[in-house]
């Protein structure tokens, strides 16, 4: 009996390791890979495989910009990807090389895909940036991402800063896939985060009003006042910490 079914749609520029990424997810060499900049994927290919108690479907897609598709062909191709992954909401993996500078050409490919896919809200919920060629990464990726170009920052914002480094030194392919699953199982929820931020502010306002009320009404006297306000402040700090943690998730 299958516990989980995951669908992955891999998009990105030719040469960014999309097919290799798909093979890593499947745990088997299913997609043809190449070593040059010539695309080995002319049409979208879909493979489903069982890994443990999980069913994994991977759709490997061509670079619709570098294959010189006409505008109509691009739209037809992307709509075909939606049909292939329907009725599921696939995790969209944008393959980006971590060992070379992110280019305007790559950003144009992403923007074209985003426009043709049409569901911007869905992209924000399901997009994950898959940094490939991690074996060539000699610096801390998190620190490096603070100084990347504005185009890549824009992509990371769309992905709610969800990313995974593949081909990372010291990790097996299975461990890298496990890291990806941890990311997609804990999606960032901007609406929920905003609610907790509002609650955080409300707690501060209530605390100020309550403290003022206690002093004005003279409910507590001398030591009683100190103890009462101290306990109230402690409770308030705990509530604020909870709200802050929830808002950052």
C-alpha cells in the first residue's frame, strides 16, 4: 500500500542538469543525459517509480527557449506539461547551476515558463529551486545567496526561499532527496505567517492596556503589584515568542 505520491516537474535551461536531477529523484538512470550544451530532451518525458513506500513521478522537460520553439509551440508544450501532471499539483523544480553566474537568459526562461503556466499562486506554493553541480560549490551557499543578482533573488522570492543543493559533497543521492522532501513537506505559508505577525502586535497592545489598567485601578498594591505585573509580563513574553516563531516559519 502506497503511503505517498509525489509529482515533480523539472524545468530550466539546457545544461543545468535537469535529466540528472530527475534520475537522482527516481534512484535510477531513466532519463538520457549529456555532457555538453546540446539538449538531450526534445519533448517532455514522464517516468513513475516506486521508492520504498513512496510513488514518485518525474516529468523531465525541454528548454523551450533554446530549442527555438515558436510562441505557439511553447504554449502548447507547457500546457502539455500541465496535462501530464494533472490532477496533481506538482512540485516545480527549477534547475539552476550553483557553479556559474545566473544569467538574464535563464531568468527569461523562467519568466516565460511562469507566464505560460499561468497559475502564479500555484507556482509560489510549489516552486523549489534545485541548485545543481553542488560538488563544485566551495563556499557556503546560504551566504552566497545573499549577494546574488536581482534576477535570482526574484526567483527565490517566488519560491519563498525554498531551495535544495544537489550533488553536494558528503551526502548520498538518497540523503539529498530526503532533504528535498523535508523542504516540500514544510511549505511556507505567507497568509498564516501574516496572521501570527498581527497577533504579535495585538499581544503588545493588550499588554500595554492591561498594565495601564492595573496601575490606574490600583488592583495590586506594593508587592502585589510587582508580583502581578511580573507574572503578566512573563506570560506576555511567552506569547510573543510563540507568535514570533510562528511568523518566521
